[in-house]
């Protein structure tokens, strides 16, 4: 996604119900989380660690701080991951998250095939 579109997208979310938290190491941003409170708990829309900092424990440390400083007592925490993103799925499972739902999708061209 082009930088301008990404900025517009994030700005749109933050102009709505979403909040962001930035994780820094030695005053340098290394990760962020975009989240909002819902009836079901706290929903993480995005969690991102800079590529150069991945696989070094930064994500685990950031989520630990997030859980300790942002998530309230007795508040559920949930998120979504693409089924093809094996690393993300393994990361979330290693932090104790369990699969909760499975969503399905038909692309527009596939919908037309079904109706012909």
C-alpha cells in the first residue's frame, strides 16, 4: 500500500473509535498496536513490529506491556490473523491466544461463477 494511503487509512481509524500505542526501544519506534474497546473486550485491529526487529522478542515484550498497561482486569483481548500468515498465528498462539472463530470469503469473481 502506498505511504499516503496507509497514513489516510490509519488516520481514519484513529479519527473513529481506535487508539494507538507506540512501542519504543532507546527512543526509536519498533512496534505499534491499533485497538478499540468493544462489548466483547479489547480488539486489536493491527499489531506491527518493524521487520528489522522481528524474531528478537520485541513483539512478545510489547504485547506484555500492552496487556499490563492497556488491558483492564477481566477484559477479554481478541484479534484476527490471516489464515495464510503462519508466523503471526504461531506468535499469537505462543502468547496464549486460542482460535475462536473462522471466517469465510468469496471474491467477486468467484461469486459470479456461482451465479452463472
